[in-house]
C-alpha cells in the first residue's frame, strides 16, 4: 500500500517506521525541514517539506495514488482540512488522530474512515493498567462497547487443565464472553483455540468481553483458586 502521512512528529514517525517494517510504501508531509530530513535519512521514507493542507504539496506527495492517508498533525483544524482534501482526491482509507472530542462529528462528515481519540485512548489505557494490573494488555473496540483482554492463567487456578468448551459451559463464566486466543508459552505464537484446547498453567488467553464484565472475568480467572 502507498500510505501518505501528514505530520512528522513522534506519532507520524513511529507510524511510518511501523508501516515500513510491514512492507508498505510511505510518504510523510511536514513543515519542519529537520523532521523531514530525519524521515528520509533514518527511516528511508519519502518526505515532502511543506504544509499537509497545501494542495500543491499533497499532489507532489502523491495523494491521488494513495491507498491510505493518516492525518496526525498537531492541530485538529489542520487534521480536518487534510481529511477533507484526502476525501476530495479519492483516498479510500482515511485515518485521523483526534485531540478534542468536538471534532468527532466534523471528521466523520469530512470523510474520515477511522477517528482515533489519542487522549482518551491514553487515559483509558493508563487507568485500566492501574485498576487491572493483572491484565497484560487491553484493546477497545466500537467506542468501548467491546474489550479484548490478555490474561495469564494462574498456576493455582481451577481453570488450569480444563478445556475451552468446559470453561465456556461453566455457569460462572461471564455471559457474552469468548476465548479467542491462546498462547501456551511467551515464546510461542498466539493460536486460535477450539473447544478441545486445554488451558495450561502459565499460559495466556485472549478474551472478548463487555466492559461491564471485566471485573467478573478477572474474578473468574483469578478468584477460582483451590
């Protein structure tokens, strides 16, 4: 994919590096000549010095052929303008970082495919890390309506040695939840379990659940010790 990124700050450069590692072609637009030089010399991406809301600069950067656009500029108003231009030039997938919630609807009206509230995401992640230290990672989907938790199976928990099907049929297993991933060992690949998959002590599971069921799920996994 050809991905055009507006903004060569920490997020823009980090995103560019990740996309390059994944094999995509990346171009960055930023007004800072130092940031552009860094992007070219250190990351090996194309970098265009100028405003990411200037049509001439965007055309030079190849916005007409872009498969995706990421607006991660320092200001919501600038991001909104870039989203609008991306939509105008027919970019099929437009991602934008939102700083202020008031821009959520304008971004969608302008044509953003995906709006990410960076501040809310950071706050939620830190709050969850404090409240649920036993959760290795947590992802939020559909505006927080669904959570994906990564939990370790304690050595002395009675879910250890039980199959996924058996656990799912346990009356204490939170309703509306599903075990979707299983990692027997930290150095092994994550696999999709089936009903016969047995959870071993020290392994890790990925569980889809509802936000209101997080406490219940953690209690089920950790509070069922012999």
